[in-house]
């Protein structure tokens, strides 16, 4: 089977105004000066910057992603944004089911599943997030939680070409804590086997499974070469172009070594 091209996506969360586009511009310049073709690079800024980012990214290979969408294409849903609107703004992908949305907005697996279907309808890649809380991990429930979330959140229509899975242990997000590489390998291998049961081994074998949670330049080398890890979903460290580039550069190291 062909090797999977990894994806590193920066999730800016609720950070960034127009002045933050300078970071995008710096990232673009750094990648133009020293490209890292081994990795696909994506940035998911807040919705307010989606229409402004394409101007900065024009001519670069950095892909634009969004952070959430409504399941419907349009309608009386004040404050919501549809997948079609994201695609119209220039996004190629959308994160769905991030733990912050599951917690802050009570999003269920069924809703996440509907949002992933909305992404496909609009021609976007769905980045579907799963991951256990600290309490669930200490109860030994990591695998059952991840399995339940995958069964509920991943549509039957999911394919390697339209879906990316992000494993983000909730306790590792923004905490500076990370699972050990052995733990990450175990959960990612398990996720691939569950995806195999749900979608068949052809799809699961080619689907990208990202790790997310306190990925930094200092630990990226250790986390990104774990078996079954096909990239990262990066929060805080994606806000500064230099830090984000240093994470991406982990993939260029083999070539330059
Ligand atoms: P941090 O990298 O800030 O821990 O955030 C991870 C995350 O939630 C990305 O979606």
C-alpha cells in the first residue's frame, strides 16, 4: 500500500484577529524558502478570518480549514455557519466533534456524524475528533470511549479521501501533558482496527489518524514518528509561525539528516 502523506493542521481555536494573518504570511514565506513536501500543511483560523486568509495564502500549498459547521446547508440558525458557506469562503476541510465543542456545546456523536455528512455534501474533508477525559483514562475506559465515539461520529460514507480522524486525549489539550509514545501507538492502532470494522480495511489502512494534545516543537519528533500516527492537530503551538514550522520540520529531518 502507498505510504500515507501526513497532515499537520493548526487549530487556532478562538484566537486571532486580522493582525494574526501576519503569522500566516510568515509561515507561507518559511515554507516557500524551505519547503517540506513530505507533509500537507493546513491552518484552521477562526471563521472571521476565513475569507481574508486566501489572499495571504494565494499561490501557496497551505490548505485552509474551518473549526466547525452546522449540519444543514442554510436556514434559520442564528450565529451558525454551514459547510457550504465554509467551502464558499475557501475552506477545504472542517474540524467536527472537537472535545471543546462536545463539552461547551453538548455536541453528541449523532450531531458530529451529521456535521461530517454536511462536510461531505459541501465537498469538504471532515476532521473528526475523538478522545477520552482524564477520568475515563484513569478508569481504564480509553478504548471503550474512543470506540463508542468512532461508532457514533464516523458516517458510513467516510472514506480515506474525505475523512481524517484526530485522536485528542482531553487531558492532554492545552495542559502540556502528553501520553507516552507507547500509549499513542496503542490507541492509534486500536482506532485503525475500529475503522477497519466500520469501513473496511482498504479505507482504514489509508485514512489519516492525527494525534492532538500539547504537540510542541520539543515533543513533535517523538510523537509524529509513532506507528499509525499520520500527523498532528496542533492548538497553541500553531499560533506562532516559527513554532508551527518547527513542528512541520520534523518531517523534513529525514531528508536533511
Ligand atoms: P493544544 O495543542 O493547545 O494542546 O490543543 C490541541 C487541540 O485541541 C487541537 O485541536
